[in-house]
C-alpha cells in the first residue's frame, strides 16, 4: 500500500513544487555543464532559465533565459564578461534529468553581448598598430591611442582620437584627429601618424557560428553585440 501511495505522490510532488524548487537548478546546471564543456572555458557559466508560467517547465517549454560567462576567450578576444540572452526554446525535461545531459527539441539561440576591457583593447591595438602604442583610452565618445612622434630629433607624445567600428566582422579603428600637447605637427607627419595608428583586428572564429553585428564604446570598455543562431546541446566534443 505504501509503495502505491509513493508511486502516486512522487509525480504529484514533482508537478506541484518541482518548477519552483529543484527542477530549474537541475536543468540550469545541465545547460551550464554542457556549455562549459563545449567552449572549453575554465569557469562554469552562470545559467538562468525562465518559464512563464513556471509549470510550463514540466513540458520543457522555456520563455527564455540568460547564459553568463566571465573571463572567457571567444575567438581572438578575451571577454571580461559575455552574455547570451536566450530566445524561447524547448527541451525534453525528463530525458535531460535521466541522462544528465541536455536533450533539446529546439536548439537554443539568442542575442550576444560581449564586454571587452580597456586593457584587452590595448592589447589588440598593440598587436595591429604600425606605430608604437604607449596607451589606449576608451570612453563613450570613442577611443584614444597614445603614441610618440619625432620632429627635428625631438620626441614628444601624441594622442590620436578615433572611432571603433566593424568591417566584414573585423574590429576597425579609424583615426580622425591628432593632439600633440601644444607641439606643432607638420601635415605630412600628422597624416603618417594618423594612417599608422589605424588598424583592423580579426575577431577570429567565434563559437556557435556567432556573428558580430555592432560595437559600442563605453567608459574603460567596449561592447560587442551579435547573434548566436544555434547552441547545440547534449553532445560533448569527442563524445
């Protein structure tokens, strides 16, 4: 008799309290483990999934969610923080719980937001600039590259102001102005400096066939925006 009661009560308990207690954590953990394994990142991402209303989770229907990665290398860039804002998706909840791996009915997809620190931007600039780079400053107005110029045997600091943009998926710095701390700079030298500080940096092959569609500058950082068309789950590399 007790076994019969237990057999009846367990599904009822799962149905009533599962979507509000243990079920979200189990599925979020499975998604996080899968993403970590596929991307090869050191720290497990933070995953937050959302069903509306909550019991829809029992059917595997999710209204969206968010995946957050910290200090992860994505393509040729180290992201200070990256977030994927998930579109609605479906997974097989029971198969996922039974196998310990996410079994999806509809692959995850969503919008991507990548925050890149000023230090990382400086590294990218130094790797591609044709002139010595003493420093890089990033603000909401754009980017400033600090370098040096030599006139009549004297060296003095110069700041080159410009904008960051995208060209065929590559990060591009387009210089627009030059400041030389009050020192007159001959036009020919100014033109050469402006040309030399411009650079183009390939973001490399991003995971999940991600495409970068925009870039914005902020205080001490840049933000890359893009789209993740499909996040396959449930099959680990080599597995």
